[in-house]
C-alpha cells in the first residue's frame, strides 16, 4: 500500500459532506466531539483534551505510514467539522485478530445523528476502499449500537462473529469489496 503525504490524502465529496484531511483548526471541534458522552456511549469513555490530541495526531501518521486513515468530515453547507471516518489498523488485542486488515470506523457530532450522514459517508469511503484494497475490510461494533450496525449492514458489512474487546461484547463485521469496483455500498 502506497503511503500518502498529507497533501496527497484524497478528498471525497458526497451530497452533504466533504471527507478531507484533518486540519489543525479542526482540533477544538474534534476534542469537543470526543468529550461528548452521547458520541462515545458505544465506543469508550469521553476523552480528555489530551487523549483527543494524541488520537488527532495519529490520523496524519496512519496516512503517511500505512497508506490509509481517517478523514475529517466537513458539512458542505456550512464548512463545519461534524465528525471523522475512515480506516485504521490499531493492532487491537482482539480474537480473532484483525491486525493488518483495514478497520472501518466513524463518529459524528451528536446533532448529526439520525440524519443519514453516517450512511452517506460510509458509502463514499467504502467505494474508495474498493479501488484500493485487494482484501476485505472489517469493523467492530457494540451490539447495543443499532444505528451503527444498520449503517454497516447498509454498506455491505456482514457479521462474522461475536467476540469481546476490553472485556465488552463486540460484533465483528467484514465487507468484501473488490479492487476496481465502482458499485458497492448504499
């Protein structure tokens, strides 16, 4: 997988959003999003500003070292940072191992929940993945997170097993795309 310089990270547009590299000026909104218990209720505890900064920096490193990562999500109509989404490899201590497989993830500010933005965004980045990755992509979702499970299913992810991550029940899902495919996702 070819690595990207920050200037080469692809920009993807959907009807209502722009997926683009994170910018330093996104950080306050980013930290606010990840401090919100509504946003983190199915993921982890709300993050401190310091924890958010560490994760924020990780995004640039992912693109430059492994050739994929997370995009900042900008609302097209306002230019406002409304979330992030993409792929990472977090070397998770999970069985079965998903290390080395691009893992999809997404998170949005609370006022964007329930508006179809996640489905629209995930559809866009899995289409990008179909042109880049020869193998499957995966995601892990809390069984109680019905909204994210529906988004994943709508975009071709299928449950492959139930496991635990950090002692909590987790559903492992996989999506089989195809390099060069133009019509996947929902």
